[in-house]
C-alpha cells in the first residue's frame, strides 16, 4: 500500500528525465507523453487491449450488475454494471520490482 511518505512521480517529471537523458527538449517529450496517454485512452475506449513490452497489459473489463449491502444500514442495494481498467504486470516488471 502507498503511504504518505512515498513520493509521487508525475508524467512531466518522467518526460523531463527522458529529455535530459536523450538530449531532447522537454517540450518535445511532454508532447510525446501527452500523445502516448491520448493514444492509450483512445484504444481503451475502443475496447482494445494495450500491450507494452516490459511493462504489462492494460485492458477494459466489464463488471456485471450485482446486489450489495450498505455497510452502515445493512440495506440491500443494487450496484449497476460498469467498466473498469485492469492492468496485468509483465514478468519483467514483476521481477524488477520484486528484487
């Protein structure tokens, strides 16, 4: 679980790091990163799976409608069907983080 002491790295910070390592303008890398995110969103909206070698697979999964309970009152409630984003980490990522 994430704790309050763990830093959060933003897309702009990653773009700045890549720009420095590859001797490219930050603005160019920011534009590329924004394009990457836009492309990911577009493909996920279409229902496509997105496989990123070494990172993992992003896909949209459908959750069926179901019955649930309000924990405060115990009352039965209907939970509507919805879509969710699922990520399955690649073996390489699991091994790198697990070390």
